[in-house]
């Protein structure tokens, strides 16, 4: 079950962050607050950059992001990497960092559900359906490494569901994360790539949505961590992601939000 902070707690956390930002700009001339360090899944690359800019505008606190494969980021946190917040592409990795004692179980919260698409730089290469990737004309197909990238795992599950994985597997080109997988298709190193909708909606090209029923849900969760030494500031950022302004940003990038249905 998701750990849910009360609305009052979320408001208090955000208010504290706002107050801290105001003080940093006050007449006393205090130095700017230390940047917040956030480890975020690669599918959040565009959405969280906008999120960070909006948060800094409100609080005066800069957010430094490290985007990458959720599994590799979780490994870094478990090994002691100095992050204040971990925003994962799959809740299971949040459970892992909580179990390690590096992050705070009571702050765990689902913030979105991700979706995958088949993206092509050339609209003429865009398949009409996912099963079409079994056709020989798709010589190279980009997929995030399913061993540590939730979006790659979902891609394999979906291809398996439509009976295309065995044909696609020998032609798969694995990216370290879903952002790199998109770059492969943008650069022509793959004919198409299976990527996050959140990246596809702001990338020139064309894409085919993949039915979410074909794979396990990409339930994305975040958690406040102790490695960065700013747990209260981390709570403030987490509260902002779940605020109306934060939810509006996530919606613009195609994420399904908690409480919403397709």
C-alpha cells in the first residue's frame, strides 16, 4: 500500500520550502540554499527539467538532476550516492532503496504511471501496430536494457504479448536507458525505438501508442533519501511534484496521474 501523507503535511512541507527560499532572498543577504540533488528515471528528462525550473522559481532552491536507468540509479543510492530524492520509473526500485535504509519509507508515494510508444524519426517508418515490428523491414529496433530499465522491460513484455518478441530479439539494439534509446532512433542507428511517451511527445517524428494492457503497469514512485543531507528540502520537492502545478506538468508530458484512468 502506498504511504500517503495527509494534505496538511504536503502543504506544510511545501510551505517550509517556500519559506526557506524567501529567506535566502531576504534583506539579511543569506547565501542561496544548497542545490537539491534528485536521481530521476530517464523518462522524466523533459518533464522534470520543467518541474525543477518551476520549483526553483517558487522556492529559490536549484534542483540538480541525475537522469538515468532506474535500476542503475537505485544501485548508486544503495551504495551511498548523495541524493535527496529518488524518482523511479518502477516502484519496485523504490522498495529496494527503502529496504537498504538509504531512503525513508514514510515518504514513498506514487506520482505517475508511464506509457510506452514506438517512435520513428521518419513518419513513413512508423508501424501501424506493435506486432508489425516482426517484419523484416525493421532491421534494428531500439529498446532500453530490460535488465535495469523498467521501460525496456515493459517493451519486452508488450512484444511478447503480441507474439513478436522472438522475431525482434535478434534485431534489438539495447540502450542504457530510455533516453539513449530515443537518441538511437533520432540518429538513425535504429529504424525505430520503443520509448516513453513523455519523451516522444516533445520529439520531432511520429509514434504509435502501445496498449498498456500488453505489459505490467509502469507505476512510478518517488521517495526522500538521506544521502544528500537535505531530507526536509526533499520533502518539499516531493510535495511540489504532487501539487496541482506539478501534476499539470506531468500531464503535459503524457503521464497518467494517481487517481486517473485511461
